[in-house]
C-alpha cells in the first residue's frame, strides 16, 4: 500500500477553495513509512514466494510514486484514481481501498502506520475493519509460518506478540527494516511493469460514501506556521554548565 505525499522538505499548502491539500504546490514523494512497508513486503516475498502488488489511491501525479515502488522490486501496481475520491478523509480512504482490494487476490496487506501529510494513523485499522480481517498494527517485526502471521509490537516494557491467521492487514513502523535503493536495472524494468488503472465504479465504490462533501471530518480553518523564533544562546563565562542546567530545568527537561 503506497500513498504519495508532499515532500516534507518543501512548503506544504492547502487549497483556499476547500481547505484540502494542494498537491500541485510541492513535489510528491512516497510516504516515508510506506517505503518500509514496501521493503517488508519484498522481504516476505523473498522468503515465502508470491508477488508484491502496489496499491495506491491518488490523482494522476501519484504515478511517479507508484513507479518508484515498482523500481524497488514490486511486481505490478493498481492505481485507484477518480475525481470522486477528492477530499476523502481517513475513513473514506480506508473504505475505498478496501473495495479496491476486493478486486485483487492477496494474503497480507502491508502499509505504513501513518502518513506524513495527515498523521491520523487509523487507515490500517479501519481498512482491516472494512475487510473483516485481523489487524496487526505498529509491527516492528513480521514472521509468517504456513497460514499464521505473527508480529512484534514495541512497548514501554519490551514488546507484545500479536498472532493471527492469514489473510490479514499489517501496518509497520520505521524500525522494522531498511528500505533498499532501486538499482538502475530495476528502474529500467519498472517502466515496463503493469499498472492497472482503476476508477471508483470499477472498484465497486459507492461515490456517495467518498469525497469532500460526505467526509466525516472537516478542516474549518488553517494558518501558515509562524517563522521559527531565535533560539536561546548561552555564553560560557565559566558558568555555562549552570546556565544550561537552569534553562533545561525551567523547561522541565530535568
């Protein structure tokens, strides 16, 4: 599962007419956590066989991120693209993706635990609910044995072990692996890999349940972030350590 998001190194804006993300205002990249999901899917394929299909919901420019995912080693892709999906919130997105997945055969759905543009962190759980499948969220390690899947989820006291039967939905965190860099050979091969275009109608999506007008959440106001204030400078005149400690204590860091 791949989402194209604005590059966090560039300025991000909302469209003034409807307060939705202005995707044309900045370069689009693969959501960082989704790169870890791609890598984990590729590792599972290398260990257990099968194939990796990239599913992405987004406008035309999301094709660039889909091709990047294919150049990492995925076998094929499905691009859910329809104007009716514009402005869909996290729950509507999960619904739409569940319908798109209904057109595919799969054993495990792997996605990042959140996106850098919305940071709701709910799509994985909502997707599993729509599909009626087990959800294994915030995975730091994934193991599959036969039809059983097991993850480790880091906690303050160590980690939890969560186990379920396939098929299942898994969301991963950034500590799970190290995403590979596409080789020149894979980049060239990616240009020839199939990308299926899927409209809302073809996926069986009820358009009355998606889009800005029927979203359960709404952005009512937004303002540009203020410029970063000048930091506190401590000059060491023999008491620099004490001043630093006093500053940290005032901020309740110590």
